[in-house]
């Protein structure tokens, strides 16, 4: 069977999983389209600070306005860009590092595997919040200098985003490495690997041509589950004021602003409800998609 036919069959199986899977795909497609094109389609006035502070949702401002009088719909869509960019880029970094590390560790075996896994366990023991705080405090100033050297002053504002992408990617790869390593340990004793060795193929060819293709389903499934994990980490840091800084916004920073606006006298509920709904719906759709992909791409099926 050709690769195209295999892909078509997998897609058909995914579509046959039920309404929840199709709804998840539709939600994710709408969120991506809204994040990419939504801010550009809104009027220029939505981006400006105005005197309409804490305006309730209306036809003029469907999501209301914030403390600065900015349109909350524009801020939620702009925050979606940042949160999704951090989540996808961080997950891809974790994907490449974890896959390569797990492949080498599982295939090498013996003392090399033991030493590499002890390193993973040591990193697991270090609280991720400490690693992120060290990375932000140690590299924020340097990153601003490097970005300023590129010639565009606007890039300096994205230094914290770049640090979050790199640091979150360098944290989330640990679980990916353990999953890939476990799969390689089971696969390397199979007949097709032993045959490749007997034919004199190099270790590199065995890893790339024989083992890696058999891991695609597993790593793709875990990749879809890593994206929401990275988004949650970024949102948690931004909620604490350690992540995205103004004038940029992410779902986490918007939730932090909404939580600060809550008080016993008057509740500006829309500042918390709309960012929370956008993030929750996206994370739920990603988890549903990951579960469906796990069922479709499971080789035992």
C-alpha cells in the first residue's frame, strides 16, 4: 500500500471516530484562523486605548473592554497568537530533542542507556519553575541585546517569548525521550532490525530508516498532547507575572488581568470568562484530538 493510501486510510479512520473528533478539528481550525486573521480584520479602533474602561459586552465590543479601554476580543485573538505560537514551537523543540535522545538511548542500551536515563531522572527532580525562573532572569537581558543586534527595535519586545519557547521546549522533552526510548527497546530486538544489522547497515541507517518510521505514530500522538502542556505552562507563568509582558498579551496574562479586576464591589466577569473559555476550548480540543490519534495510529490496532 502506498504512503498516500495509508494516509488516506488514517484520515478516514480519524473521521470515523465520532462527532467529538470532528468537532475538535473544527474548533482547532477556527481558533487557528481566528488567531491568524482575526486581529487584522478588526477595525483599527479595537487596537487603541480608549476612555471606555470596563465596558460590558455589547455590539460594539462583543467581549467588552479592559482597564485601558481596549477591545477584549482583539486582545483575546492577539493572545491566541502568542499562546499557540509558544505551545506549538515549544512542543516541536521537545519533539526533536526527545525523539533524538530517546532513539540514541534505547538503541545504545547498556551503560550508555543507563547514564542517559539517570540524566533524565535528575532533570525530572528539578522543579520546572526554578528552571524557568533561572532562564528568564539569566537570559532576558542577553536575548534583548541579541534581538536588538538584528536591526529591528520591535524584536526586543519579543525576548521573553523567545526565552519561554526555548526553555519550555527544553523542559517538556523529558517525557518524550522516555516514551521513545521504551518503544526503541521493544523494536530493536525485532526481526527487521536484526536483518538490517546482518546486512551490514550502519547504526545511523537503522535508526533513521527502520526504527524512526515505526515511531511516527507514537511521537505524533504525544506531540499533540505536548502542545496543551506547553500552553498551560506558559499561561501559568504569565498568570504569575513571570511570562509574557505588556504590551504583548497571552491567554495567561489576560487571565491574570481578569483575576486582578475581580472584587466584591463590582465583578468585571468578561475579563476572566472569555480568555478562560478560549483557552479551555482549545486545550479540550487538543486533548480530544490526541486521544483519537492514539487510537488511529496505535500499531497494535
